[in-house]
């Protein structure tokens, strides 16, 4: 009866906390997957305080006997799978592997493991909190999470089915899960593993020492001999992304483009329906993972300027996006973007330098809203910062009671996002007719400021990334049910999942493969050549190569890869060409070289609406053709060709 009561409490907690819905969504992924599984792994987020308040016995099991508590949740989840027919392939309860993830532990001494306190409790298999300093770590390797074994005697009933399932438990070695001396309980024949059902996970081993051990290195040992002992910790599945994203990454591993396409397709489904604004959402995600202060010498950033007639939706989308990173700053018109001077309010006579939105957004995003809301002098200052990535504050001595003038320079390590309302009355009346598809008249924006932004994106009604009907339907549904999750993507990939994904991707160290590096430089030099004339010189700025590198790195990071491939360079080139078309190519004449050499359609990155896997395959084929055209373009106009002069 006690066990039954705990199962009821576990079900109630899962339902109240939203864990049951997440479990159902995870089951759907497993059920739709073409991969064979011996074990289905589910992570359940547990708040011990809430569980103890609901049922003290279950809460006590979670805190002090977590393995038995996991069995309770395992039984509940198995019943749910069978009752709701969630996973057709699941046959036995042992195939469900439950991992309890606690939000916190009680702030009591008995729940902390101090490496300097003796005696230590080596027998309790429960959760502890421990702090220390990592002194050594291994590379990430694989371990077996679960495996299926069958009796080798074909006449034995246990030579089929899922009666022999081996699941890794905390503290067990690999040999406890995988061995060749297991025997059948029915006929005593040897068991053989069905390898196609083996489930692997990542593990990493770290050695840590107590923080107090540092005193020995700070001269507190009085020259006496000393020793300290490290503790070995096994980290299982060290990846910082959710199970749903990890599963999606595995399913799309055969393509270098599918994962990021799906990310863009489902991103911000709370704001705009899946499949809309894919180009913009991809660029926003790339900017979010690329922008950081990890490199003190180079400014890793991707600035984005958006042309739109739907400023309300774009404003909501960008505001939603900046809240996914720790340093996403929404600049208010009543404040300053860059540092300003004021007298110290404490009467000391010193100058007070107010940081401004840009410096507060260090390592993140500074969303400055509509460019039209800023005065001309502020826009000129913005252009200067975009070009130099630093801001200099001049302090006049006489004004602040000093004998000499001073100046201070601050690095600006953030990406700037902004938009231009192309549907305002002044712009609409002044809009010039442009017959080239995908181009807009940007003459109302200072040309040098447009050039300073790395990416210019057209989200106007005439552009392919502005589908009208789905957005209207989404708005009407949201008006009826403001808090509702309208799409399956919103439930399967939560805002928290995206936050973890972005945080993990931002910290990846990426490097260029040799062929990616050659393609980047080849495209830049070839593109620079066809956009150069004897009068005006080159239309490509010196920062163009830098942005190509940043775009390539960002796409690789968003794919959770450590190496930039030529497929990443292709996406970078297509985005760059699309941006250049908006900036310059609308002013081309037929006599300019390269007017039709490497033409990129406005919807080149997303040529099809992504409804299912078939459309993803068509997109891959299209991008493969684009890559061949890019390679041909480089071969014709790039370095080493006859048309390329030695000076160029």
C-alpha cells in the first residue's frame, strides 16, 4: 500500500509540474524515431520541496534513496506508456531508464560533502552537494547506457523479446553492463548481445580537490611536507543540451544543413508560427551563438539590420530573442546607447561616466529598436562604433574642474540589432520603384551606416520571408488564448531548451578546416574582383572577410560542431550575397563586371517551405547545387586563375 501511495503521488507531481507532458513529448520522439532502442532514457526534473509537501515518504525516498525513488517513477511512466500507447516498440518496464534531476538540495550540513571532513559516509547512495577545484580531466568518451541480450539457444523462449535488459546504474563499471559471461536464468545457456539495440552516452572523468587544499600552495604549509588527495568524479552525458535537441541532432547527423534549418523553423514559435521568418530567425540564432567576449583580441559579433513593414512583430521577435542570453539588453529611447559624462552626484568633484546600453550588453546583444528613433549624431556615433568596435569618451578638464583634458576608450563587445520601418508614410512616399526581385531602396538610410552592419535582411511584404496568412492566423489564435502553446514545437522544444542550446553553442571553440579556409578566401577574393571597377574601386570593405569568417563560425557553432566545414562557408556566402544585393547590387549597371556571375536568389537559404523531411531533402539538393556553383565561381574568378592579376 505504501508503494502504491508513492506511485499516486509521483503521478500527481508529474501532472502538476508539467513533467508528464514533457514525458509524453519525449515518448513521441522515441516512437517516431527509426532507431532501435533497448532502453528509453527519460530525465525527470524534481523539486524536492514540492515533492515533500505533496508526499513526505516519496520526498524522503528521493533525497535518501534515489535509486528506489527512480523505480517508483519508472513504474508510473511504464503504465503511462502502455495506457496511452506512447511507444509501440516498448515491451517491458525494465526498458525505461529514469534519471532524476534535482533542482536543489536542502541547505543543511548533512547534504554537503566536504572533502576535508572525516569520517566520510561511503555507504549512502544518495545526492550530495560538493565544491572543489578541477585539477585534471579526461576527454569525452562513450559508455553503454543500456543493452539488450538474448539467449543463445534458439529453442529457449527467452531467445526473443526484451527479457534481458542491462541498464547502467550510478557507480557501476562498463563490465557490469556489457560482458560475455551472462547466463540465461531459464536454460543456463550463454547470453548474446543484440548490438543494434545498444544505447550509448557520453562520459568524462574529472579529478577535483577541496578548495582548502589551495592553502598549501599559498605559503601556509610552513615548509612542512604535505599531500592532498583528489576525488575522482564520473560525469555522465556532459552535453549541455536537452534530450530533445540531442535526439534531433542525431536524426539529422547525415546532413550539415538540416539541424540549423529545423532550429530556424521552430524558433520563437510563441511569437511567430513555425515556418515563417526562417531566414531572419536563422540569422538571429547565429548572432546569439557567435556574440561573446571569449576573444579579447577579435570582436566576435554579428550585427543585424532588418528592413520591415511589420515593426510590431519584428520588435516582439527580437525582444524574445535577447532574453535567451544573459546579456541581452533592450535599449530604451530615454537612455543612452554609449557612455556619457555627468557630474558626480556625491559632491566629490569627480566625473561620473554612465555606461550606456552597449557596454552593459558586453558579450551579448544590444537591441536599439528602430533606427529612425535615433538622432543623426547618435547614428554617426553608432557607425563609428560598428566600424572600430570601441568608443572613446572625452573628458574636458575645464568643465569638470581639471587642469588637463582626458580621454578613455572602452571596447564594445556586443552585437547590435536594429530595424527600419519601411512602411512609414515618409518612406512609403519616397520609395523608389525597383524591378529587381529581393531588392529594396535603402537610400533613406545613410549608406555608410548600412555598410557598417554585417547583415542586412529584408522582411518586407514583398520578400519570401514574410508569409502573410500564417502570421494573421497566429495573431488571431494568440488573441483568443494568449498563454496557450499553439504548436507541438513549442511543447517539444521549450524556451529553456533553447537557452541551454545557445549557452552550450556559444562556448564551443571552433576552427576552420583547410578546405573551408580555402573556400572562404577564394570566395572573398573572387567576389571582391567582380565588384571592383577602375573608378570607384572595390565595393567590398576590408571587414567583408571578417564577417564571412564570423558567419561560417556561427553556423558551425549552431550545428554544435568544433570544425568549420565548406557547408558552413556556403551558408555564410549565401547570407553575405543576399545582404550585398540589398546594399549595392540594385545600383549596378549592365557594364559592371560580375553582374550575373554568381547570382543568389533572395530565398536561397530557404528555397522551400519546411513542412516535412521531403522538403528538407529538396533543400539539401538545392544547397548542394549552390555549393557547386560557388566552387565554379571561385575556380573562374578566384586566386590562381588567369583572370586574376598579380596585383589583385
